[in-house]
C-alpha cells in the first residue's frame, strides 16, 4: 500500500501461515540520537541506514532549519508535530542555540507534558517560557549559554527528558552532574543514549542514581544504524498468532544497544524460537501451552501493545504492569488498548497506582472472535501495527487511519503483503 490520506484498509490473511523474509526499518531511536550528536558537533558525519521514519525525516528537516536560521533576529517557528523525541531533543538543544525559537506541535503534543525538562533547563540558566498551558508546549525559547552544572530530575515520566539533557551535557561549560530521583521508565533508552555518546567521545561516569558527564565535544565518525527491534515486535506478535511460522527478519543484531532486543526472551514464553543468523533472526514456533502471562513494561513500553494484542489474540489471560508512561504517548495507549481489545469479546480491566493508570489485565473468554472487526488507531502508529496481525485470528480486520505507521515503519503494509496478507 502506498500513498497518504487513506481513511481505512482491510487486512486479510487467507491462511495462517507466516513465511518469508522481511527487511526491517532502521532504528528510529538510534537515528534521532545520531542526528542530535551531529547537530551539536556542528558536523554532518556519514550515517548509513538512517531511518526513513517520519519522525527522523522531520527532525533532520528541523535541524537544517535551525542551522540556517541561527543568525536571524526574528523568532523562528518550528513544528514538531506529534513527535515526542523531536520536541524534547530540540527543546534542550535550542536552549543553548543563539536565537529566538517557538517550538510547537500537534493538538496531542499540547497535552504531552514537558515541564520536567523545561524546569531542568531553566535551572541550568535557560530562558524558556510557555505560550499556552504551563508545563506543556508550545514553548518560546531564547537560546543562550547555560551556566549550571548539577541537576536533580525525576526519570519516572519520560526517558526522553533525561536523554535530552545528557545529549547536550558535553557542551555545557562545566559538564553536567545528573542525579536521578525515583524509579526510571524506559531506562534502556537512556543507556542507549550514553552508549552512543561514549562512542563519539563523551566522557561519562555512571553510578546507581548519578550520571556525571564531563565537558568536551563529540568526535565525528561514520556510523551504520542497526534495524529496529521495536518494529520487530509486530512480527513476533504475528508469529504467535500464526499456525505455521518460518520468517527471517533482516538487520537485527544479538549485540544490539536497543532495549527492545529483549523480544526473544519475552516471546520464548509463547513458544517462539529465535535463531540469530548472519543477516538477522529467524523465527519459528514450537507448540507450547500458555495459560497466563505477566510482564512489567517499565523498561520496554514500546513493545507493550504488541505483547498485549498477542495475548488477546490467543485468549491468554494476562496482567501487564509498568504502563504509566503509555498515557502520554501519541495517544493514551492504555485506554486505547482497552477499547479495541474489548471488541474481541475479552474483558479488560485497568488499574491505578497513585493518580495514574499503570496496569492492564485481560481475562480469558470462550466466545468466538467476530468474523471481521474495525479498529480505531487513535493517530498512533503502534496501535495500527499491533492490531493488524489479529487478521490471523479474525479473518479480516479494518484499520482506520492506516497512514499513521509512517511515523516509525513506513513500509509496514507492503511488508505484510510480502508475506501473504491482503491489503484492500
């Protein structure tokens, strides 16, 4: 399927066989961090296999706009759309980039908090003001030299706040001592940030709750981006739902710096066998009874939808925790999951921790699946990709607003067609 502005598609799998070879997209998370390292270093070092996801394309475009506008005296307006990484990484970088910048976004972005990052940057001497609701975009940033050295930050809302601060840290006059207070979410993404920074010459000392980045600069060198483990999640899900499985996913590495490379371990519980090959991984399936599944997604929120959909599709009872951060993603993913999974005739319960929803539980059900279903995607790429493989169980599923997948996996629908799904 090619093109944009398609309102819906029907996804059908005539059989329950999953065979073929898929070349996965490049990691968006790695690509975006490399773009920021390049911007901070003032060099355009070669990056092989850079992600073609809309978020990465947008970030690259906005970095170019900033670099061509630094000498301007007028306010420069930048639109981050619904890309959280773009909004947060740009906010940190622009706070120390001479000029006046307005960073706006979509209507959903105006509901995604950024106050923790803004407070931290202002504590370092930045000049950032809210143009509408305090704590949320859009922002007015007056770029200037930052002075501070020590910060205390809560890593329990978004790892992107921590990564944004770490990325600019070598260019602070005195470096940065970052103390983390409370439990972190998506901690592997922060580790990814630091590994990439170190590979470009950043000097970092890590403690249990303290990160010390010394002042310095990034040293440019070539880099080739590995395939995206988060994108692989939807193929692992499909492997669970299929009857016959033999599929190779190209570009995945056993020594990956991505936290979602935990997928082989997670899906071993469902009988999925992962064999690392010279070019990626090969998935096959063993028959394995699974009466229930529990998982804490605190470190791996981006694979939550695919795992939960797999359990729902197989009518496996499950309880899933560590989902607090899903409420501030492209949509409120917890409520979206509850709404859509309920269409399968499965009881879904949400539970709270403090003031936030943090867990989801699905119950077993003996009712048969409807012959066809219509799923809303809520403007969320991962909702669309997690719900589509359910065609393996339901016959046909209608996906509304299917173009949302371009945010991270532009060729998802054509890849499904490549292994026998019919897209109408």
